[in-house]
């Protein structure tokens, strides 16, 4: 009898391991840029809201943080922080699904919605790149303003035709940073993650609303944001950004 007991013990152990294994799938976040009802493309000319000035964008990048799937059975944070550059994915030829960002080992289940932040959370933003290990996305100094003591959260750059000048003569860089610019984006859209399968999460960012979501940004007055003294403009654009996702 003892020999039979020990013979079946590995089988029992394997059964217990199988029962304890968490079912997992993957999530593919697809972020696509639009301009109102038009697909948005880098280096292509569009008309600025209301005034109709010709402009084009040559860069768009930002920090995304605390991406969380919400469920009554317990929320799941699937991404702490990363830096996304949408420039290449939206340059001719434009990727059909925009920028795709895949996350593995996501707990399978049905989620009521999801949310994420645009920017660096205050706890991390209080630090500087030297406070992070080289493996951290926050260790790079290119997206950090020492004078602000803040990372650059959202970085749209391009050219615009103002005051009768050609489009190439006036640059704009409407950067967002500092804790006041951090925005949490919430979607009440169900997500189902199945074991061994990939679930797509589609996110649209409407660039037109970044300029004129809640209030029209006066680009004639200010084309460059590089100072904390411009905080009213930063928060205006951050509020616009918060309603730009759909």
C-alpha cells in the first residue's frame, strides 16, 4: 500500500498545481489618432479649429501610467508606466490600428472598464532621472525638465501658418508637465480577457479636441510652453486632453 501511495503522489501534486494555476491571456492596446472624424497623420496639413490656420504635426509622445482593468472581483493593474511615441505609427504609411502595445500575463476574466493616467504620478514625478535604475523608463533625462522638477507628460510638436507666414516658419511645442497636468482617463467599456487569447483594447485620441475640447487654445498668442509661469495654459490644455480620448 505504501508503494501505491508514493506512486500516485506526483500525480496528485500535478493536479494541485494545475488547479492553482491562474488563467491568463494578453491585452493589445491600440491607440489611434484622429482629427475630428478624419484619421490623423504626421506631416499632413490640417486646419486648426475655428480659425482654420494650416498646421501639421511632426511628433506626438507621452507617458502612460497605472493602466488598470476594473472589476467587482478586484482591479488589476497591468502597466505601471511607459513612454509611448506615436510618431512613426502615424506617419505615411499609417499603421491601420495605430500604435499597438501588447501586455502579456493578464489575468483572465470579465472587466467592467479600464482607466489610465497621462503623465507621471506625483510620487514618481517628485523624483529625478538619477533616482531611478537604468532599466526604468524614468531614468532618461530627455523627457525631464530640471527647471520644472517634472517630467514632460505630453509632447505634441509641429508647425503652423500664422500672421500670413508660410507654415514652416512658425513652430509649436505645446508640452504638458507638473503634477497639475496629470490626468486620469476612464472608460466604462467592458473588456473580456480569455485564457491563451489576445484581447484588443481600442483607444482613440482626437487631436482636434486637444486644441478645442473644453475651450479653444489661443495658439496665436502662445506657440511654445516651456515655463511653469504658463500653468494656466498647461491646465487648459490638460483639461482639453482629458476629453480628447474616446
